[in-house]
C-alpha cells in the first residue's frame, strides 16, 4: 500500500501530483520554514487507499475537461431541428438564427418562434428562454410550452449559448458557466429588437436549472442596463460553493477545467462568488419569479432553500417565490422537472396538479410584468 505523509499541524499542506505508471500518487512537498517552525510533532503516515486518489483528483487544466460524443450530439440536434420544424407548422413560425455575443463576437445559434400573424408594430412582448444542463441544449421537450407562449402572442428565442451540445467540440468546450454565457443569452435580445412588431420595453427572460441560474444572474449581477423587464427562474442553480461540494469530484471536473475558471472554489473563491446568484440577491433590480421543489435531486432543496429565504427576506417587493413540497415527479431528477412533464411520444403536456399550478402562476406573472398581447 502506498503511503501519504503529512504533518499534524493545522497549517495547510502543499502537495504535488506524481504519476506512477497509471496511478496518481500525492506526495508532500518539503515543508516551508514557517511550517517547520510551527510544527513540533512528527509527520503522520497516512495510507492512500488504492483507487481513492484517482477518484478524488480534480484537474484544473482545460485540456482535461470531460469529453463527450460530439458527433452523436450533432446528429441528435438535427433530429430536434426537424421535430421543431414539423411540429411548428400551423401553430407558429419556426426558424434557426444566429447572432453575435456581446462578450467576444462568438456566433451563437438559436431557435426563433414567432406568431403566424403578428398584430403590428411594437404590439408583441417577447422572451428569451434559456435551457438547462451543464452541457445541454434546447430540445423538443419544451415544445408544448413554447407553443403555449406563442399562442399567447409572445415571441420566443432560445439560444444555445457557448457550452451547449449539438454544435461540435469547439462550441461545447467554450463553456463559461456564469461567465460569458450570460452575455450570450442577453445578446439574443438583439434578434428580438430587430423584429418591428416586438416592443423592446416588453422583453423578459425565463430559464430552467442552469437556465434559471443564468436568468437570476441577468436580473441581479447584470441588472445594470438590463434589457429585461422581468424574469422567471425555475429550479435554478444558486450557489456553486454548495453545489460543487454536494455533487463531488465527477461534477467538479466540469467546472474546474473551464478555461476561465481553472480551479475549485477553495482556489478561486472570488470567481465562484461572482458566479453564484445567491451572493447577488441584494442587486436584484427587476421582478423575479422562482419555483423550487423539495424532492429535486438535481438542484437539491438544501441548495435552493437559502436563495428562497434570502429573496423572501431581502427582496419581498421584487421576488415572488413558491416551494412545492414533494410535487409529482417529472421525467428526470424527480422534482427537478416537476413543471416540465411532457409526453415524450406526443410532445403534449402531461399535467399534474403542481405543473398546472406552476404554469398558471408563471403566465399570471409574465402577463403582469410584460403585458398581454
């Protein structure tokens, strides 16, 4: 059994990775003068359990970002394209568009859904809808809700911001969770403002999970000069410090290896604070609706509740929140998709009492702040 030597001192120990064949061992660096002076005890010999070192190791190098089936994702995205095109006929105008991100000029692809017969100049409200997933994309399972939005007269654009799947390795690995992806989403407004029948004073944003996280950042950290008048954050990611500690190394590797991050929260505290909506509650400037579920196994309630408590305590005039206690499970992660229940064959809503209630409240909130069409 390999051994790891450390000091009994409470002072932090420095370690360096050493590759032994296919095994990674952690060996202590020579103690600093201060460490040697402060530690009067003998070094403890700690055995390294075989396999645990590689299980816990988290790289900070972008080249170690978890790989994916990029070609398979591109094929799946083409299927999604064809489904949206076919299922939109007779209900709404569907098109694929691109625009430039204000962050760095990166080309961002998106779906655009418009009413078949717009009423006239500046007659319609609009929304940017933001998909979830660390690496995800807007897919056909949002279709019934998009159709409902367009039937109510809203124009919907759904950006596949940097890091989204279905656009190849480069787009996938450009992920910048809480960074330039936020600019990517906000920049989608440029497409909406280019439509003469969209009222630029009636634009909102709505997202789920990672998308709810982006929504919350847009209305807090990025609220200065925001083009959005209101937002809806469903089961949003809230606090990356908590989230990464709760999910563990396999999840942490998708964050620590991002080019703009390169490290874990204890290494990049300021960066993770900047990227966590929980720490921006006091910056909320526009109305925000947040729904969470106690049986969510993705954004666990232990993560979600502090944000809810903070909004209720410090932003009661701008925030509307609701906690659903053990709602009827959705297709994935139990309560995480409680209001995204869709029949995967018919692509129609598969309603539960909680889904009906959540969407009724959502439409009432949107119509209150963006106006009816």
